[in-house]
C-alpha cells in the first residue's frame, strides 16, 4: 500500500516530493511559508542577484519575466501549492530543460549562492530554512552537466 499524501491521494508526481505535512505543523510548506507571495518574493530576490552576475546572467533571456514566473510557480507547486506550473508547462523535466546550457560547478555554486541569499532574506524558521536549502542544494547539483 502506498503512503497517503497530505491531500489524501496515495500518489504524488516525483516533482512534488517536497509536499508533506509535519505533525503539529500548520499544513504544507507552501501554507506555512506564506503561499504564493513567499515564492514570488523569493524568486524575485534570487533574480535580483542573477541579473548582475557575470557568470549566470548570460544563461538567461534578456527579459527575465517568464523565468521569474516559471521558477516561482514550480517551487510553489513542489512545496504544496496549486498545480499551476504543471498546467502551464507540463512535467518540469528539469535536466532536459537545462541541457542546452553548460552548467558546471561554478554555475551551480553561483546559482545556489543567490538562492541561499534569497532564502536568508525570507527569515524562515531554522528548520524550514534548512529543508528548503537542502532541496535547492540537491537541485543545483543535479543540473550540473559540464566539467568545471
């Protein structure tokens, strides 16, 4: 028998593994952290850093609007929010979507640095910060596709 998720269903897509309800908590991470405004703010702070980063900026389109929307929707859905990312873009296929870009350790570290700064500015509870940064670290490392 499969475990039952917080919504009562027994199956969750692989990209929704972040969804869980801790005993005694106030719901999913999405709910505890403030819903969509939290994720929008997090991603906007992240892209403020990326927009001036000489290593990362060339990897993104000139207009960051779609990138901001997509990342905020993806993270919100992953952490228990509405399935808007999936409705808009389908399965995330993160490695496939990032394959055209040479992502080495330096790029992953720079990405994670900007994201960690954005998380720190969000002033999450220590356990929530640790959980989010652990996921982001795993995600950054999983997208490395180039030596260096």
